C-alpha cells in the first residue's frame, strides 16, 4: 500500500479525494497496489465528512511522516505552496502539482531538487486541466523537434469570447455571467488580463525548448478591450477572435506572446468554444497535432492529478525526460521585432489620411458602428512598424479604437 498526502481541500483537492475513492479498485489495478490518503492539509475545519480524521493543520505532520511517499500540492499560489513542495522533495517525497503559478515561476528549481533526491515533480494538471499535454510533450512526442506551441489555454476568456461571437453579448455582461456560473473568480484579472494563459504557455515552452522561461519576460495582453464591433469585423474578415498564447522557435531564441488575435475560421483552434481549451503543437515529424478538452473543473483536473500520482507511485527514480534547465539569459526575443498582420480600427480618419497612411495592400473592412469609423487589416509588419503607423495616423486627429494581431493558426 502507498500512502499519500493532499495539500489543500478546495475544488481540486476534494476532487482528488472523490476520484480516488470512487475509482479505488481500477486505480489499484493500474497502479499495482492500493493508494491511501493518510493526511489532508487545510486550515479550515471539515467536520461531518466521512474522512474528517485525515485532516491536519500542521504541514510537519506530513513532512515528518515516513509513510507518506507522494504529496499532492493543489493549494495554488506561490506561498506557502513553494515552501511545502520544496521541503517535500528534499525529504524524499515525490510531489504532484496542479499549480501553474508555482511551476511557471519555480519549475526549474523544483525539478532539479527532485532529481537530486531521486524523486519526481509531476504537474500534468497545471496546463489544460484534464487534457493530457505535459506527458505527450516529454514522452509521446520526444522524437520530434518541437518548433511551435499555440493554444487557447484559458476557459474563462474562451467562454466570454464565445458568448460575444455567437450571442452578441458585450464583454462586461458576459463577465458577470461567467462569475455567476463559477467560471470566473470575483477578481477575474488573472484570466481576462491574460496572466493565467501566459503562465501555462511558459510551462509548455520551458518543457519543449529545455530552458526555463519566466512569465515576466512575456508580453501579455488580455481581452478587456474587445468589443462587439471587433467581433463583427473579425467575422467579415473570415475569422474569430481568440485569446492565444504562443511560443515559437526563432533562431537561437524564442518568440512568445499572449494576446487576443484574429484567427481564420478554417483554423483548428477557431472552433474551440465555451470553457474548452485547445493546444496546437507543431513538430518536424508529426506536423500539427491538437489536444482538446475541458481546461479546468473539479473532476477533469483531479483526473490529471490522480494520473500523476499513479505515475509517481509506479516510477522508480526520477523521470529522465521531464526536465528543463534554469537560465540566467532571457531567451525570449524582443517582442517589438515580431512580425504579423494587424487589425486596426480608428475614428475620424479622413480621405486624405486614408490615402496617405493606410498601406496600399491593406484590406479595408466595412464600417460596423458609423461611417466615421475605419477598420483595416495591414500586411505583415513588425510591432514597431505598427506602433509608428498608429502614431502617424493619430497625428492627423484620428483616434485608435483597437488593435488586434492576426495570427496564422
């Protein structure tokens, strides 16, 4: 019998208990032995539960228990999750985590500590909820040179954009609905400002490219500025607006960004709707593959956590393929030099301004709100060139209403 501990009894933690209890027999068969929860750490009281005797408020009860060989960290945040995960690894206990903030910030360090102590740090649930993506990247696709990863990595923003696209509901109204349905937190900043998706693409890029990439080095933009007019312009162009997080090899560095984007309706990512996530991986041997499913939720995330627990129990020694190195050098290239097409929408552009400044090969879109509005898609230019173009147009008295990148996914 293997004994484990769970740090946190929130949505995911209680889900892990539920999955392990419900599927105990099938898990035993797959694992080769029974898995028992010995401790659950939480500062709250949970009297009345059938397993209330397993709760503790003292982490040292877990750390100093030689019977506990695997610790599931499902608390979220950096503190005290980092301290608890590090101490567990140093004590010779494998750690399983659903915490994308922790892995995006401290992954390289914790993986090295796991290696030094011949145990494992697994984190399948940190990206994509129940969607298998971490394991495929370092095992199933190990023979590939991964050149690019892009995806819809946040279910809250995808739900909001789906409602805007199909039902014509404005951003603020859909956000309120998402909060009422439990898809968005009371403070939705991490979701709607792109931070959550940024952390997830950093984890995937670190694993795929072998060097730790920190979220603070990635240009990140959320969806607060997206309007129904922008959605309609995207439809006219032949696509939809999605929050895309991407990482692509570029010479000896990486181009990475998290931003709203026009993507063509023919894209495999365009049809991913509601709270679902989709992750596109490009490799030299496989071409393109897409991983699709629910990116969050109690049971999907708990399923991924339990999968990692089973692997931690079965694997003897440290995984050789799940690893990346820390790096003092920022390998992410200057985002101002990235090249893409842009959607731009202005007020008060007169004919003279249009003739003088809008590039000749731009695609002019039909005005959605008024005849005083002009929207167009540029040719492929750099971020700096886009900013210069906007500045020149605004000098004439026009006002930029929105700018959205056009990506090829």
